[in-house]
């Protein structure tokens, strides 16, 4: 009896993991239609009904009497549960160790503000009232990031990264005012926003007043995201431009930093134009803004030094040990959050700030600032890393 129940449990876990993987991969493709959410729910309902009926018919029936297709499916799902899921989880835990070698200061950003005042009247506002939901628990992360190729003239260059604001009336406007107050106090040389500014067209007018408050002495750059594609993207881009940001949509800009050339590229591919190989100028260091981390292998082939992404929101719900479950990526959970090294590139995937469905457990919203330093500046004789003092960068 016990072995039979164990088999059924393994079958069920493997089936659930396979369905989640399929959902993640499908949502990683460039659908520009709004009905994908409804189609996913319909597909889940169909899978649930089929599973229920199969369970009802074959509960406690010997496997030898099952239809051959069901046996094959059961073996596949059991293999996923026994081998695939543990291997994927171990690989994710190992990848997470890269962040442990990076010096970081992590702080709660909004401490004393009344959270109830941050909840709006939009259609998903009720989610922010769920017990334990951390969608309003904004954190700031200050990283010192070593690069072997970083010129000494760029030692101490700071980059402020915001992504996935998802302006909507689910949040009260005061929440985003508080977010921008925090970001404005994180003085940086370069400010970047990597897409998904809008989920509610009535909030497009929020973009310019909020983003214009973020100072970047050497430049401010933004790209759009897949959620922006569902609205008036020209108006969204115009609002970001009015805020003083250069909107990069398959283009590359350059900045002079103490006589050295910094290249900053931007793309929201596969939903928008990619950056052509011949469009990348010669530079002493390069930063790519990519809405989704799924572009990392192409970006690495192009030779980008530092890649900043969002899109995945860290999964929003992260379970102990297992980590995130749902994640819209062709690689499923491979690039969930934090640092990933795909030589010669280093990529950082942010947990983002907002979300269309503001439910977060084990995954707080974040604003990150990166101080770039030469690799030797942070290495110690014991193999650990220490945050160096920041060198000033002249405007």
C-alpha cells in the first residue's frame, strides 16, 4: 500500500513539475496578445480534469492494467520527479553561489511608511492585502562588482538599476513616490530602467514625473518590456524621453568616462528589435540592458561585459529549497535572480519593483546599485571579497 501511494505521489509531483515547465517555456516566447493568461488558465483546467478522471478510473488499479500511453506518461513524470526536479534544484542552488562572492549591502528601504496607504483601487489591489505578502517591502541592494576588463578610469563607476515598475492603480501613487524617493537618494553615475513600466494605460502620465527625479550624472537610459507592448508604446517611450531618459530600442549609445568609452545598449527582444552585431561600437567597457535574461547567450556571443535584466520578478513566490515555481522564460527557472556568468559576460537579473499580479512571498521588490571595480580590487589573500572605497567618476 505504501509503495503504491509513493508511486502516485511521485507521479503527481512529476506531472505538476512538467506542467509548470511547459507554462514557463511557453510564456518565454514573444506573444504580443493579451489572451495568453486566459489560455493558460483554460489549459490548466483541461489538464486538471484529465488528471482527475484518470485518477478516478485507475486509482489502486495495478499499473499492468493501465493503458500503455498512461504507463509511458507515468514513467516520464516519475523520472521528472525523481531525477529531473532534484537535479534542476541542485543546479539552481549552485548557480546562486556566485552572488555570495559579491560584496553587498542589503537594506529595507521603506520602513516607517503606513503600508495601507500604498494600496490602490485597481483590479488586483486586493492581492496587496494578503497576509504575509511582501510586495511593498522594498529593499535596496548595493553591490561591488569586479571585472577583469574594467579600465582603471572607470573604477568606481556606479549604475542604478530599476526594472519592472508595472505602474498600475493596484498600487497607490504614493507607493511609487516612495520608491522614487529611495532611488533618488541612491546617487549614481548612470541610471537604467529595463522595461515593463506600464500595466495600466491611465498610469502612463506617472512615468515622466517619477523618472525625472532620478539623477544620473553621466546618463539615463531605458528600454521597454513585453507588458509595455500591450499599450501605447510610442506614448510610453515619449514619456520616458520627457523624463530625460534615452530610450534604447535595438540601439547602442556611448558615454565618455574619463577619456574611456562606455557603450550602453538596450533591447526588449524578442518583443522588440534586437541589437545587430554590426551595430555595436568599439568600447572599453560595455553594458547591455535586456528586458529578459533569455537573451544572455546571444549577448555573450556579442561580447557584452555586463548585462542587466528584469522580467522574471524572481518568480514572485519562492518556496524553501525548491525556489521559484512560475517563471516566464524559455529556460524556465535557470535565470531566476541574481548573478549569472556566461563568459565573457556577467548578467544580473533583478527581482523587480512592481508586478501585474502583486503577490510576493520569499521575494521582495528591489532597487540595485552596482559599483564597478577592477577584479584585483576586491580579492583578498583568503579568497574572500571586501567592498572597496568608491572612486569618484568625473561628469
